[in-house]
C-alpha cells in the first residue's frame, strides 16, 4: 500500500522507478472507468432537476449552504465553514454544521472525527452533526435543535440534499489535481462540474503569485462564465496548546519540528514558513491520522535529533493528541483562519439572500 505522499509522488511523476511506472499505467486504465461512473451519476441528478427537488434530491426544510471542492485532499474547507458559521451567528441565525463524519469512530470513542473535535473548540455554540445520511441529520437539527440554516461540509458531490448556495473551494497551491480524474489525478469530478457552483473561493492565495491566481480564475471562467470568484488567504492568529494556553503569533521564537495529518501538508508548511518560527524538521502523516504512542515517540526523537525545542502542528492534529507536552517538548498548534481578500461583500450578500 502507498501512503498519500507516495501516491502524490507517483501521480506527479516525481517517482519514476519501475513500480511507479506500473502504478501509473494501472491508474490510467482505471480513470476512464471512474469518469464513466461519475458521468452516469451526475446525469442522473441533472435529469432529476439539477438544483431543484425531484425523486433523488430532497429538500431539508431549511436553507442549506454547501461547502465542497473538486479534488481530494485539503483545500481549507474547515476554516471556510468556521468563517461562514461565525458570520451566520452574527446574523443571529441558529446554524448547524452537517458532515459525513469520515473516520469518526476512531477518535475518542465518540464517533466524531478530528474536524468535528476542532469545530467544537472553535464554535462552541454551533452544533455539529455527523452521519452519512445528511438529510436525516438536517431533519434532526430542525426538529430537535430548532436549527434555522445548515452548513453542509464537503457537500459538492453529495447531491441528494438540495442546497440553496453551492460554494466550491479551490486550493491555489494545487488547484486542479494535476488536471486528471482519480485515480491518475486528484480530481473527484471533471472541472466542467464547476458549472453547478454558485460561488468559487480560491484559497491560500498568499502562497502563489498573481499570475497563478489569474490562470486559475481563467480556468474557472471557462467552466462557468457567470460564477462569482472570491479570493481568500489563510492567516495565522496565534499559537494554542491543548489546555487553551495562548501565545501571540510572533512570540514563539524557538526552533520547532512540524508535523501534521491533513489533506494538504504543503499548505501548512508554507504557512509556517511565513511565520516567525524556525522549522528545523517536518513530517507528514495521512489525512485524519490517529496518533499512537509510537508516533509521538518517533516525533519526539526526530525533533530532539534536529535540536528542536518544541513540536508544532495544526489545531486539527492537536485536538486528537490531547496533551500540552510530550517528552519535555511543548506542543503548539497554529490557529489558522480564513480571510477574504476579494469579493467579501458579494459573498455576504449571497449569504444574506439565503437567510432572507
């Protein structure tokens, strides 16, 4: 089995040994099959009325805002969902977050996954319900929690639930998954599927140049000429520890060893490079990785060998580790928020129209 990092090296062509070449051939053979399955599925929903309600698409009874993406891996959906939830709460809306709950049973025995644990900390007044049957979860939110609006996390491909606003995130550092569908690329569906989107948010704009952003926007416009394109970046707010201790972003002046188990480790490392810390080593795990004692021992050993004085990770990782220190090394999480740098007023107007 290949882990994600090895798969990316194979898909991108960085690995060119015999095994990698054979794997790429197999992926190219399977991609047309995947394309056909996606096409048949999407055609079924399109024939059912597209964004309206039909036999396969059900309306929840309250407005639904979907946040999703075209590719596998991290595009910054969690910070986007947090931004939306905070804005809706500022409008005095009783908002609920609905997600599938991928790998939730592995965390804390609670059935909640790492994203739910993180949002529980960041959004204590917003319930987060997880279940593959997201329509059922929305109905529970309406009937038992009196929710007024739902945020559907990772919902672009979950077409069974009618949504009133479809937001698609694109990661500026790897926007279109090498331009190929799974498994030979990272696209979950063709770029032309952006025709369904109401808004496209290009995220992590601070990590690329203006020319790269312009190329991404041009490709988006080719798929959907009328879609509103919002630009956003991730901003570092502060360092936090598991017990809630906070440190200003510019006051952690230590050599650190960075690690993460998220969909896009490159984005996290790039954000760290723009902060004041000195990164002396790094390690990436699979997305949703569940940390064992052996993992932490290995990280501590690697950090000490690199003369690091602290371990740093994402907040999503910290909520799973659940300690302030390990083997005399403090553990800090970088608290990252999403900041709209272009199109914020339009985004708010679209949300306001859904609320109204």
